[in-house]
C-alpha cells in the first residue's frame, strides 16, 4: 500500500513565507546593532541612523522582490 502526500494550494505563498524569514532576521540584526552603536557613540547618531535606514530599505526591497516574483514568473 503506497501513501501519497498531496500538496494543494499555492506553493508560491509557502515559498514567500519561507523567503520572508531572511529579511525578517536581517531587519532585526540591523536595528539591534544600530541601537547598540548609538548607545556606544551617541554623538554619531545621525550617521548611524542614516546607515540603519539604508540597510533597512535594502533588506525590505529583497522581501518585496520575493513577494512580486511569483506573480511575474508564475
């Protein structure tokens, strides 16, 4: 007797859910390290904040590409 596993639904949604883990971890690291850097050098707040936001934007761009990719290539 063979048992077949059947996957129904949109596999793109599952793939995006798994792909969203990376940017989520990246955003956590960016802001965690940014807060730590500001605590160590408060006088560099402007530069650290600017780099923190730039890193956040680039990381979220990857998440948005992962959201749009199944629609383009599917």
